C-alpha cells in the first residue's frame, strides 16, 4: 500500500516543487495577464488550468488520506476504553507545565500512530507500541504528546501568522491579474506553508519532551521508526525522522 500511495501522490518533495511551479506561473506571467495579446492569454489560460489541476490533484490526495483517518482518530471507540496510566505521567505533566495530565487511551487501529486530540487533549497510544518500545521510550513519546498540549497556543498563533502572510502576499496580485489566478496563488501558497507550521510544531514537541526527559528516548524511537520506513523525506504533517534525530542529537552535548 505504501508503494501504491507514493505512485499516486508522488513524493513529498515533488509535490512541493509542483506548488512552487504553480506559484511562479500565477505570479510572473499571471501579473502580466491584462497586457497579454489575446492569443497568448488563451495559451496561458490552458496551461494554467492543466498545471493547476495536476498540482492540486497530487497535493490534495495525501490530505484526503489524512481526512479519512479522522473518524478513526476522533470517533472510533473500539479499543479506546482502556486507559493507560503510568505512574510517572502526572509528575511528567507537572514538570512540563501541563496543569492537568490528559487521559491516555490505547488504540488498536494499525494506521494511526501516537496522536493528541487538539480539542480534548486526549492522547491516543497504539497498543502495539507497548510491546515494541521499552517503557522509558514510551514515556518519551508521551512527553512529545504532552509537548503538543503545552504548546498548543503557539501552533495556532503560527497558523494565524501564515494566514496573515498569505493574505498580504496575495493582495498585490489581486490588482494585477484575474481574481481566479489570485485565488489559485493564495491556495497554493497555503498548501506550501502549512506543512512548515506542522513541522515546527513537531520539532517544538520533540524539544519539550527532551527538556523533561532527555533526548535519548525519542532518538531511540525515531531511529527504530527510521529503520522500518521505506522512505524518510517527511510529509505534509511530520518532518523527516533523520532531521528530528539530528536536532535531538545536538542536545546530547559533546560526549
């Protein structure tokens, strides 16, 4: 299934380059649209339509895949009745500045990794991870999820900043070209920048966990996941495992 997914979606890097190409196509020739001869304008219109359809098809498919998982993450109660309550969780939450330790529920869905519900702060942890990783590494994983809880407001501030920047960057184009081209530019820029916000959020949660428990546990988890993965180039939601490992390794010091 992973190979099929990559053949449909393309790689994350290729999807990014498609978005960059679409932004250039909208901004450079697009800003000259009103001064183009009619024939050139028609050719440009056909090229833009084809390139937009191609780019958004490849870009949206991974997000559709993410959306299909949301009911399982948020609504599926099978296997979610059992709480996981390590004795250290309360102390860890207080150490990280989280006033109230969130619930941790065990899940059975093999398609979902550790996940924090951004509304309820409930953490879901795959049952398979309890057998797969030592307890110290499980706690580092929970520390990462608690990092999301602690830094939730910063994530939304980052998102607000991105939307503000995209709006400001689109305004000049509105006065230079057709409204539809400005709208395509705006959506493509959002798709290009939102993963950066998500990556920053993941790096921030890694750092919060490392501050409380040390980086060794997460490094071990990421190294095992990296060894099991077929490709490690990151995605729309998570940065490459190797990049996360390298950041955490710097916290180990010279020894």
